[in-house]
């Protein structure tokens, strides 16, 4: 998948919805849908669950695609090297493990 906007466009077109159709379903106008699909406007994270329901796609997949796109755009914007992705993966793993350990009570 090239971008989150591409994902939205592909899923919309699978259903033969116009940008106006999708916009009406998610509460934005067709111009906003066009900008979201071409990457010049970000999609609202508050509407991710609605989008997953409309497309019949697992919510976690939609969330992952959204944040992966967001992270990749930031990395590109700040001219990060490709190693940023493996560093981020290690950082995420560290945070998950740290939070899991903090959630355990030992007596």
C-alpha cells in the first residue's frame, strides 16, 4: 500500500462509491475526500473506527495503516534514514514490554 489515502481510494472504488458518497458516509465533503486520497489532508483519527466499519476491514488494520503512513510522512519530512524504522520498531517493543511489566503485581 502506497499511502493511507491510496488505501481509502482503493476501498472506495471497490464499492463503486464516488468521493461524494464516501464523504456523506464519514461526514466530510467530496473535496476533503479528494485531499485525503491525494495526501494533502490528513484523515481524522477519530473516524478510523467508522472507516473500518464502512469498508468491512479489521479496525486494527486500519489503525496500523493510518499510523504507519503518519510515521512514514514524518520520517520523510525530517529526512530520516531508513534505519529509523528498525529503531522505531525496537522502541515500540521496549514501550510495550515496559508497560506490560508495570501492569503486573508481584506480592
